[in-house]
């Protein structure tokens, strides 16, 4: 099973020069490398393909690399890899949430105001 996220998941993602430099702090693929002549367009972590990707597949991509993304398994420990995955999932959820994702009491508050 997938390990539980650490409370510092966002810190792991943001402090890792390996993640946000390419994917940006919000995961949209517009990190600082895109301001230069970087030969690769980093993936937007909000793309449907990546949102639907299994956690294990994302883990393998981070650890072993895939196409133009290098392997970081020798630089990032296993616990931090899982923290990064949990943070990416939180970023994805924040940008793709639906009304039904809200707790029922919050849905009721919004429905009462309309």
C-alpha cells in the first residue's frame, strides 16, 4: 500500500531542486528552466494522463526516470519520494476539485447561498 503523506510533503517538493525547477511550485510545468533554452518541455502535472497515473508509476518515474526526466532515486530517499507523490496529488486535487468533493455541510452552505 502507499505510505501516508508526511506533514512536510510540500516542503519536500519545493525544497527539492529536482521538482519545482522544472514542474514549478504549482506543478504546471512552467518552472524556471522554461525561461532559458532548456531543450525539454517539462510535464504539466495537472494533465489528465498524469492525474490518472497510478502512484506506483509516478514513483517509478521519479526513481528511475522516464524519457527526458532523469532518475532521482539515488538522490531522493524513498520516504521523500512518497512525500513528493502525495504533494503532487494534493496539487492536482486543488486544481481539479468538484462540488461533490466538498464535505456535505460545505455543499449545503453553498447551496443555501444560491
